[in-house]
C-alpha cells in the first residue's frame, strides 16, 4: 500500500495545529502535504488551567480533519505531540482521551526542553551547516524555545513559558496597546531570559536563526514583498515595535505583510522577539521555514532506523546514577525474554518492549539516593528529569514501572497514567517484578531457563524441576509475589518445565 511509505508529524501548538506528511525516497523525506489551522488553544485556557468549550471543540474538529488525512498510515509512522498549553492543562488526560479518538493516533505531551531539541533538529534540516555553532529561537503560542547547537546536536536547550498568545493575552488582553504596557511586558520576558543569557553567551554562536510563525510574520512585515530568505535586523525589529505601539489597539494594526490570522497575536510575538534579540545581543537573525514538525519527522525516522536519542539518554542516566550495569542486564535479559513470550497474548507492542527495556536498565537508579526507598526515588527521577528524546507520557510510564518494581503495589499509581496506558503498564509491572525477583542473586549462573505463559490475567511461570528447592530465597520471594500481583488482578502460578524444556533465557 502507498501509505506504508508515508510518515507524518502532527504539531499541536498553543496557537496553531500543523500536519506534515512526507514520503521516504532514496533515504530522504520528500514533503507531500502540509495543513495548518489557527486553533488558538492557549487563548481558551482559563485561570484554573481548564479549556473552554468553544476552543475545545475547535481543536477536536481540527484533529478530526487531520485524522481523515492520516487514515491508512501505520501508527508507528505517525508522531503527534502537544506542547505548552497541553503541558499547562489541569487534567490533560481528560482532553487526550477525546483528542486521540478524533485524531485516530496517540498524542504525546513533550517537555519544553524536548520541544527545543526537536525544533533545533528541524531547523538543522533546512539550513546549510558551516561547521560552527548555531543559535535557534522559536516563538510559539505559549512558549519560546532557545537552543545552541552544532550540526544536528544541541549543546544547550531552554524553554520559557511565554509566547505570542500568552503575552498578547496577558499584556494586551483588552485590546489596548501602550508604550507603558509594552515596557512592562518586555521586562517580564527579559526577567525570564536572565537565568540563561550568561550561559548562552558563554557558549557563543556563529549564526542566529529564527523559526515558526511569529518570526516569519515579522520577516514579511519588515521586508514586504522581498525574498523570504532575507534576514531580520535588530534595528528593523525596534522600528517595527515603535510603529505597532502607535496603533494603540490590536484590531487597528494594519501593516504590509501581516495576515488577518496573525494580527490578534502579533504584538505579543514581536515583543518576545525584541526581548530575545536585546537580551542576547543579536543584531541579525536568519529565518528558517523549518521548525518542530520537521524535527518530529526526522526524529521519527531516526527511531525507526535504530538511531534513537532515547538510547543515548538511558546510557547517560545509567552512568550518572551509577547503576550496576551487569545487574541491569540480568533484569533486562529475563524481562525481555518474558516479554517476547507473552507479547502476543497480552497485545503488547514493540513500543512497550522498549519502555520495559529502558526501565530494566534504570530500575536501580534510585540507589544513588537511598536503598530502602530506591524504587520511589528512581520513579521520581524518571518522571521529572530532562530526558532528551522522551515524551512526558513515556517518562511517566517508566516512572510507574520503577515505582512499582518492589514492595507493596499501589494500583492508584497506575491510574495516574493516560487511560490507553493502564493495561500495558499493569502487564509490564508484572514482568519487571518477576525479573527483579529472579535476578535477586545478582549472578548469571542463578538465572534458569523458563517459560512464561499468559492467558488473560492468568500467568504461569514454569521453571526447571527442583530449581525452586535449590533457591529457597527466590521461592520465598515468588510466593510473596503471588499475593502482590493479585492487587493488579494478575494470578501467578508456578509450575515445572518438562525434562527437556527447550526454553532458554537468552534472547
């Protein structure tokens, strides 16, 4: 089917939603279709961080249209992510359930720094690499991402929770613009930038690049009718800011190159751009047509071609928290062999296997803080750390597995996950706990051949004849696991393998 060759990225921004579809040809992604709708998600968020009904419906209608275009593309070739407004929602899972139904694909919420990494990756695909360092600024509806990198690798990535929609709403919410309001709002942005300006200037850069709608709109206004490749100067931004303030009202802004759709939020976007250029002393800003959605596509392709940044992140964290790599491999070895034996019966996907793999490698990371509660510390780190390549839901999923790896099982921890992850999380907790129990001796010679058979919530673990009698501590632990796993609705039965099992724990 032709759809098997297609890849798609869905960027659910705070101001607009974007859909990008490409085909892989000769190792390169060729864009076939783009679609953009101004949803203004951030504008519908109230002070309690809840979305109003009109904005919610506008978002769902847009997602349904995206879903029609995406129909037929395999799920593992589509990535949909939510950014700042999704991060701010009081109960994002409530919106995600209906949003994923409308789109027809899972939606991940990414952190600000992960958004910055993906923006940088996207911009890097569309600009010549001269070997030097590059500063990228991306002004979205609810946040602004700033990254310094070299080639396609970020060196420093930051996100501030201020964008064109949020600033326009907070500073000019009644539609009036004044020089005083402008100065006050600009100082607020500059105060958010202060903690990172010293480190960014210390790294330095050879080239400054801006991306996304606000900066492209400013480019069109300061160079009306000119080639899109023309850069923006700080003097032009300063002059444009002065002209815009003189209109005194948002609805009166009338400048060449400014679209009607961009008019309601251009004041906030321009203000953020001016503050960034002043704070970082940027005199010239090149403009890129590439941004987050292009980064999503290339990151997706990298994952499918086994060049996954998440692998590097896990290795780095295992080193940082001094994880016992040999023990991590033992637990991973048993867990992944068990996974392969029950994946079909439990409808577990390759994505679930990856999350179990990484959780196994990092399950003891909390030992760097405390032995007694290392599972809780490890879970907290996994949920809240900056982990390049990982989405918020992926981190929460792994945190859940690590928290429930030992001691009493609290099913409420599973309920904190988005609903589509409840069942696979319960299944993988069972596998991880069994793997840790079997590897408690911390010796390769202690791990036996085994067979694991799943039938609904019933699990049968078959071990070599007499093996449990020779390992009384493991037998005791497994007996305790039978009671604990029942809290997840799982029924564990221990049996013996036939005399010539033909099973092996090696993958």
